[in-house]
C-alpha cells in the first residue's frame, strides 16, 4: 500500500521487485512488539543472578574540587560489604572519542561536576551498599567552579582539563568554504542574529542499569542498558580493565529508551565489571533517577550568531555561523557535537559560500553529549528562525522562499557533503497544503499563529568514531534446514525498531514470513560488530549489510534449487515461503526444501554481509563530521495559541512531513515521526537542564516531577505525511526517521509565536516568562524580542580555507593539498604510519596526540 | 528497586491476590508493592522510572484502581487484589489492549507500556467509550518518551472498540500517514 502512494519508490527495479513487496513497506507488528506488551522483554534491571551483589556509587557534592584523601575503612568494615573501590583501582582513562579520553570510572584526582562518581561499594544488599557509601570519608580541596560560557572564556585557571586547547575551551575551529565577504557584498539584504538553545536531557523512562559476571577462567560478561555495546566492549572495558577484548562479552539489553543518553560508555558499567572481578560474584547496579540526570550527555546549550546574506528572492549568497557550546565537565561526543553545529547548514538550501566558527567549553556541570539530532537542532533553530525573519524583511512567503532555493538532488555542497535524494520540496508542499498555510499565515487573529521550518539529518555518520578501515556494520545470516532464518547483528534495539528492520528485510528478501525470522542482536560474542544505535545509522547500515548477506544466501539456495527445477538460477523468485520460477510459479519448491537441497550439497548455509560508508568527499580537518550516505528531510508547520496575558504558548497542532526514502515498516516510521515531534515540542516550550546559579552549581531539578516534559495534557495533535524519495544508498531506498523530524519543530513553534503575537523569542525553551517579557518590551516600544544580544569574543584559530566545489576545490584545505581523507576523529583514514604525516606537517591533531600516547 | 530502606526489622506476613492467584509472603514493613512484585514474586513486567511517584511507569491496579506501586507499601495491600501486566493476557491470547498496542506501535521501547495499559484498562472498565480527552486525562500521570502518546491514544480507542464488540480496524492514516 505504501507503494500505491506512487512516486519514485516504484522506479527502482531489481529481481526482488518482479513481484510486489510483501513485507517491506507494509505495516506490521514489530518483531518484538508482543514481548513488550506482555511485559516479558528483559531490560537490564530485570536481570538477576545467584549470589548477586548490589552496587552504589558515592558521587561528588562539589562541582570542582581536588580529592585530597579518601578513607574507605569504615565502609569496608560494614557487615555485608564485599568490596570498596576508588579511582586508584581504575586508573586508566577512557572516553567515547579518541580526542577526549578524559574520563575515569571513578575520579582519580579531581571531580568536575556535582554527581561525578568518586567511590563504589558492592554489598549483599542495596541497603547495605547505600549505608556503606555514607561511611566513606572524602576530603576535598575546593577549586573555582567554571559555571558558564562566560566563565570558561574568562577564567583560564584552574583548568577543568589540562588538555584543553585554550584555558577552559576544549576545542575551537574555523572553517571557510569560499570567501563569505564576497558573498555578503553581492547580497541585497543581510541579517545578523544571535540565538540561544538551552540544554535538555534525554529522560529515558528506564534508569540505566548494568550487571557484570566474572569467571575465574578470565572471562567477563556485562549486560547493560547501552546503545553502543561495541564501544563499551572495546573502548572502555577492555581498555580500563586490561582484560583482552577477546575475553569480554557485552550484551546490550533492549533499552527502555535511549535518545542518545546511553551512547557513552558509562562509569557505572566499568565499575560493576571491576567489582565482579574483585569479588568473584555477579554485581549489579541500577541508577536512581537522580543519578540519571547526572549521567546526562544530553543536548548542549549553544549560543549562536548567524549572519546571512540574501538576494531579493531569498537566494543565500553567503552565511557565517558561530557557535559556542557549553560542554559540561567531560568530552563525551562533544567535539563531534561542536562540528555538527556547523555541518548541516548547507544541505537544505543552497549556500554558495559558508564560514563556520565553533568552540566547545568545559564547565563544571554534568557532561553534555549526543541527544536526538546531535548538535543539529540548535543551529537548525537559529537558521530557520532567521530565514523567517529574512522572508518577512523581503516580503516573501517563508514557505515559497524556501521552496525556491532547495539543494538539488545529487549535490556536492560547499563543505563537501554529498547529498543524494532530496524530498524536501514534497515535504514543504505537503504541510503547506495540509495545514491551510496560505489561508492562515499572517491572517489569524491576534494570539493565534502558524510557523514553518525545514530541516535535514544524516543517515549515519559517514566516518566511524575511531579510526579504522573496517565495516561500520556486519550481519551474519543462518538458514536453518527447518526453514527458519536467523539474523545476527550487533545493532541494539532502543525502542526504535532496529530488530524489526532486520526481520523485515530478511523476510522480504528470502520470501519467508516474519515469524520464520529470528533476530539475535547486540551481543559482542554472538553478533558481528555494528557500531551502535546513534547518528540514525542503523536502518541504512545494518539494512545494507543484511541485503548483502541475504543476496549471498539466495545465491547459494538458488544454485541448488535451480538444478533441481532445471531453470536458470536468475529466474528464481523467493516469495510465499517458496522458491519458484518467476516465469512459471507452479514450477518451484518450498523454501524448506530449497534450504535442505542447498545444505545437502553446499553444507551449512551461513552467509555474511558488511556495510562500509562511501568515501567522504571532504579532506580538510573537521571533514569527518557531516558526511553521510544519505540525508533525510523534514518540514513542520506549527499552529499555536499564545495567551498575551500569561505568555503561555499552547501548541495546538503540528503538521509534519518527513522524507524517509522508503518505509521499511510504516508503523515504526509513524511512531518515530510522532515521537520526534513530541521531543521537539518539549524542547521548544519546556524542557531545560538549569543549574543553581551559584558556586555550588547544583542541578536545579534532578527529578521527573520538576524536569518538565510534555504529558498527554501538553502534547499537541500531529498530522504526519510520509514522503518516500528513495536514496540509492539506502536499503530499498530507505533513509533515517529516528531523529530528523525533531529538528524543524522548535523553530516552527518560535515562528508561529511571532505570527501569533508579533514577538521574537530567539531562544528555547519558549517559556511564558520570556513571552511576557518580550510582549512588555513591545508595549513599551522596545525591541519585541527575547533572546541573547551578543556573542562573546572567542580566540578563533587561523581559518582553514577550503575552496567549494564550484571554485575548483577538491575537498582539501588550501596549503594542505596532500592531506588524506579526514575521519570523525580527525585522523586520516590511511595506514597508521601515514597518519602521523599531517600532524607533523603542522596542525597537530589532539587525536593523534592522545592516541600516540596511549 | 527502591533504596534507603532502614535496616532490617521483623518481617510481617502478607496475603495478596496477584493476577487471580493467592500469594502468601513475609515482607519487611517498608517494602513497597513494586519491590514485592519485582523482587519477591519475579513479576518484572512492572517497571519503574523514578521510584518517587512521578512518572507512572510502575502503575498496577489494586482492586481495579490504578495506583503507583512504588509509593504503595506492601503491607497496606493486605487482602487486596493486584493486577499486573502479566495478568492481562488470557492464556496465550493477548488482551485487546495488548493487541492494539502491538498493532499500532504504541509500545516502542515498551518500558512505560505495562503501566499505561493498566491505567487504560481501568479507564475502559469504567467508561467503555472514552473520548480522546478522557483518555488523555486518564493517562496524564504516565510519562512516555518514545511515542508522543498519539499511537497510545489510538490503541486505547481501538481496544475499547474491540472490547465493545465492534469490528474496528486501525485508521489508514495511523499506519501510513495522511495522503
């Protein structure tokens, strides 16, 4: 039925399309849905092992302090306590990015935010562990806390981390794609605006949990609520525990929500593993909700300045974007987050000249990291609100103006991102028509308004987090002589439906029914590596790996079935649990018989498939963030009701269109779109991670009651349009849907508030206080606006100049022509010995610095 | 698992009816119903998201009324009837709410799902044809971070229709979006 919508989905032809798709694109129950409604899905905290011990962590009450002394003797003496650990027991640093190996499982010498883990206890009960933690004495020497972006720029000492480039600035970058000054000179109109996007947290319903078991034969097993079992396995556990990776097994339990919050290897996961090794007993931890707030790794607060030049028709002549990220106490994914705030400005509307300056600061707060949309909702908010202002300045309809300047399909952008299919135009038209935009925009009564915004998101990071030449995703496929099909893949289901993607594609390609397919995922001992459930990479990458494995399996099976049926193998079709002649469907065998024929002649039928991303076109430092095999597109129209007396913004309805390339299971796609709209709505009007604004720098509200997120009473109506513009790089043309549809929501709401009451709220969340303040200013004849007014001085480095493709650029920076391809970790993707060259050539990479020293 | 219970004092006997079966236990006075269900009875289908009564995840019904099991002391439930997600299916047959939640993708990560289905079941028991607003009201104490609640409303409406004996099907737009 999805195909009946028409459109480009039908154009793709291969033998599997000779017969209508029976599974892909058709709505069905997710493969794990029944277990979830039965309550029988085993989440990490549902696990228990005999003789299991319980762990509690002692966390720092100070935002920034040196640990002078820790005395654990009273805790260790408590009856029932089996082990107490401090940072001295786990001295090896780790971190998700090679460039920021700055975490310890337990603080070694310093604590860097309130909640930083300092010591751990394993005991026979959780009560005893809790009591024992209270008996640990820690003497701290307090250090000046870095409370804000301004502090981080102003206070160079004390440094939160010694490796930071400039005082408390972890990383600064300056990238120039063409001469923006030339572009501004050509412009008919130029705008400069400053925006702020507040931080928010993932708030998964499941509290993080982990269970570890050590066997005296030297093997370790860890079950955890993690989105990235591979990174936990190899980037944290093997490294910190000095146990060979070959003897560690990590099993990611289904996550009770992730949204990016379970993407970092976490302190407590390393701690329970060590405690299991020390005690010889299984050890478990489940974090309290308060602790989940301290783990954070959520949305970075970002201050942004954007200057855009346009022609009369809204065509962009140049854009200059600055961002300053408040990173919190550790690196996490932050360097990537920083680059992401500057990467995707170019993939929606044509930007011929582009300059990006970005910086990430350390502050003494819970570390920020990747949250749904990773580093891109903030700049998208700035860009789409500014475009709304530009459209008004130029007296253009904002939808019409955007439609005119969409990046064409198969474009290489100014910053060398290779765009494939672009369904953005269809998205805009769907929501404009559906919402009645032309009869509402600037025409609704005072207090009511509509706003529109667009966006794009990656379908998987084009380059892996750490430097390697191996595939990003692997699948093993086993065909059982009983006709069952088992898919083994390292991907982790966090609720987004990744297990179902595998089952659906396997069923489609092998012509079996969904219940015939078994999916084994997220187990580092059983499944080939998939890098994890982040960057919206899973459908595209595991899907492509599975397509390859399934094609190989079909080839084996077809060979022997063809011999028996006396037809050429290429004529065989797999459908309806049969393998038959496409020209004469009567002539066939059952799938079971076909597998048995193959197994008899060929041996056990097992195949593998791998996926590696296309080579990134950019070769400059920083080019590793932004490239993706494909880009999804979204457009939202929000309709709001603003009460001028209270400032309360009520979002009534959001029309959202999302270009998903091709639905694998439309039910899951709908769910991802609606869930993204929900999370975007929360960020637009209420969610924030505020800190007490004093030297204690405590998180203000580490509870679900006080951290405001939308309930059923705040959630708006959602009208969803699925646009299917297949991308040649996606499996069956599929692109991502888990993150992209969040992006246009906050700016659409902000633009709608302006349409309703004529004030610009240039920061999120758009709270009643901010609206009221702006309305008051408007009444007094002031600037009808709430938001930041200045972007501070930042010690930017010398710009890296990269001529865009239309100026003859080849993706290299000027003066850096010999440079190899860059990676996410900024290390060239070449042989290791070569990797030293660019560092030696000048701009020493902190990545290689760190990697070489470890 | 809740924390910070005071150190062990004597256990008291407790008789409950759980999903139609009588169970007899000895529990410490400070033990919550959530802990008894998950730890003593192995009924891990009941989840927890805060253990402070803020998120609704641990919702079960007590004599048909939805309650937060993390705030309910076990001993306060003496002689009462508790229903958890494990009691919803009829043998191997899914409850209409379970079917509808599965069909519509109303369970994404599935963590809030048991609590929400029990709250919805109690709603439908008292009001076989709840309006959308009544559903929102009844579920306003249950947070879900995955779905945006939309598919949950639709699943409750679909299940309610089935429970009224109607031949209902999911709307096309729920499955494919608007045209």
